[in-house]
C-alpha cells in the first residue's frame, strides 16, 4: 500500500534545469517549511516577492562583472521559474483519462487537510491560476498557461487508480477486501472523494418526525420499491456510484409518470453521499451538447434530474459511450480538446420514456429501467425526508457502510424492470410495435414487401397521426432486424434474386386489407394494389380477391 502523507518538506524537482539563484533561494527560504501547513496565500505572495528579489540580485551581481552587454533588470519572474516554484511546493501529475498516455489532464494533489478535496487531485486550472496569482500578481492568463504547459512537460504521466476494491472516503482510503482504512497519499490517483466518514458497523438510525412517523433508510427504500429485487437493485445503484473507475456498463433510468414518487429523493440521497462537485447532471440529450460534456471530468456519477420526453433524440453516440466506457471527445472553452473515458454510474430521471433514433439491441441492453409506481401526493407526502433526513450525517454513514459491503459483479434485473424494457422497445420502435401487434394476424404465408409497407403506413397513421412515417427501405431494414432478434419464424427474402412463388402461399383471403384500409386509395390518391379493380360490389372478401402476381419478394413463413 502507498505510504500515507501528512506534512512534508518541499523538495526541488530533480529532473529539470533550475537556475542557481532560484535553487539557492528556495533551499534556504523553504528550510523548515512544511506542506501544506506552512503554505498559505500570504506565504505564496512573500515567496514570489522574495524569489523576484533574488533574481534581481543575481542579475545585478552578473552585471557588475560585465563591462558591456549588461542584462536588463527583471521586473517579474519568468513562466519557467514560476513553474519550478510550483513543482517544488506541490505534487503535479499528468493523469490519463483513457488508456492512452497522450489523453491526459494536469492534476495537482491536495494535501491540505482542511480541504474537501484532501487526498485527491484537482484538474481545475482556475485553482492553479489562483496559486500563481499570489506568486506573480502581474501575470496574465497567457503567462499562467505557459506555466502549466511547462509543468505538463515536466510532470510524470500516470493512470488513475483503478483498484475496484479501494474507495476514497472522508477519513481515508477504504480497502473492501481487508476492511482496513488507509491514509491518503499522492500515490493514490483519484479525482473524486466521498465526503462521508467510514464508520465500522454503524446502526441504521431511526428518526421520529413531529407527526410521530418513524423513518429509517432501509424501510424507506423497501417502501419505495415495487418488490424485494427492486430494493436490492436500488442499493446496488448506490454502491456502484462509489466506484468512479469501474463500470458495469449499464445506465439506470428511474422511471415514473406520476409525481412525488420518491425517485428524485433517491437521486438526492446519492448526491449527498457523493458530495457537491463529484457528480454531473447531463440528460440523455445533453450528451450531444458541444461543451456540457466537460462536466463529466472528475465526477463519480452522472445524475440527471430531468429529461424532456417530448424531444426526439437523433444521436445517443456519446451517451452510449458514457455507459460502456468508450472514448468521448470533449470540447473545452479556451482549452485544447480532450478525449476521456467515463466509467462512473449514469442515472437518468424519467417522467416518460424518450424516443431515440437508435433502436439497436446494443442500446437496449445497456438500460435498466427502475419503476417507481407509488405516488405520495395527498397520500403521505413527507417533505422532511428529502429536505432533512437524507442529509443527516448518521444516515449517510450507514448508507456508505452498507454500500461498501455490497460486493457484486452485475446488477440484478428485476422482472418489473425487464417488462418495462420490453414495453419501451415497442414504444420507441414503431416497426417492432407494428410487427408484434400483427404478426399472429397474418393469414398469408408470403407477405410481399410492398404489402407490408403499405399496411405499416396505414397502421402508423392510426397510431401516430402526427408522426412522420419512415421510408420503405428503412422500414424493411428495421423489420428484418426485429425478426432476426426475436427469432420469429419468418425468412426475409428481399434480395434482387429472390422470387418466391405466391401459389399456395397467398391463395387465402387476407382480412387485414380491409381492416386497415388498404382497399382505399393511398396518400397520393393512387388506387390500391390489394383489391380487385374489376369488382365494384359490396362483398369485401370478393373485393380483396385481387389477381396475385406469380412471384413476390418479402417475408416467407417457415
């Protein structure tokens, strides 16, 4: 295990050139100074003044020896000199955001015990600029960026600590395997920290409200869940949020179309556990925004409180990448672009299920939809749970302890979640809904491609009157994938060389022609191909007895 560090002596960087005057000044001026206790903003200001004075004296001493070509007396430290001072006082590392060594951000280790970030690395350049402004108040943004560029070129490149059994909590680094709590160290490379103490075997606190209602977090989660498996899943989600560097490749959707159902309060409990700044809040659609994805950097989870279910989401490429841990390209204002891999938990609050262009199995198998079926409006709504109880230190310490002791590789999938996912697939994919609704209704054993598309257009007009119907090619491609994925007993025969004889396969009457209005002209006023144009009588069956072609392309029943 890495050695814990408390206060320590500053040391000059050993692998870069340091002017003699600056090395002598820092060695003498920092003697006896400890980091971080002896380093505050006042100290940094005096250090910068002293370093500039030493530089001036060095130039003046050199000029006294020169008869000509004397150097100008400096009025400021240079960027590389400030970089040396920064690297003497603080630990910097280039932290990999992917498996590639070139995909890094510069991080500064926080050794100040009074800081909420103590024991982690901060990548916020604003914080680094604040330090520089004390050392050299007259530096401009470009000068400070030059300092960071120099530090980047000099600092080592490291991977983030990925041991899935280690957790950075308020009072140390907890090892799930041994149950031991280790001290903080720069050797642990973390960007987030749980701001709650690890307490062995805490009690589950029972809180009594003024109205006499007794509340505890265990009973509350059981009450919100539709069944025992769902309660277990909620606890697994909480536990997963504590592991920013380990992905289970699932996105969790807390779903309910009713208000006051408890899902938002569960989300707030997780936020309280993670602490401010340790989670982002991107909706599914926000992953398409050019700059918002930057908020994923240095977070343990993404927890979105709101999703607009009325918006059609054209691309979910980066959203899927955030679930699978694949590359996400991030544009940062006034900074170079960055490529990251997000491995935190991705939780979305859903009041409805969004429509997406991507209807692939690779998308659906990444989702677990958690139903919240109860509504506490006018039925036991207790605002103090969200506003007070889930903020209690004792409650958070118990939740942390329980979550840290939940060891599992994969999420449980309750039956209610599996059913919801199947329902969502149909709602999100009109072709799937169309096929599942009608596939047992077809009489024919050969379904011509044009017949299927014409039938789908009529069905779509009935079920989505304001929607835009897809092209025939898109429809058939989607239908082929649906049939394949469901192992339906139909063979797709739509190739150029496919010619399926209709005799014996389309002889029977097909009532769906009349039921869905295929006996009427199409949208353009063209006569239907699925009725006998020579028959003008009232008998619908005779009207549907149109002359069949000898061969068709389409679906062949097996």
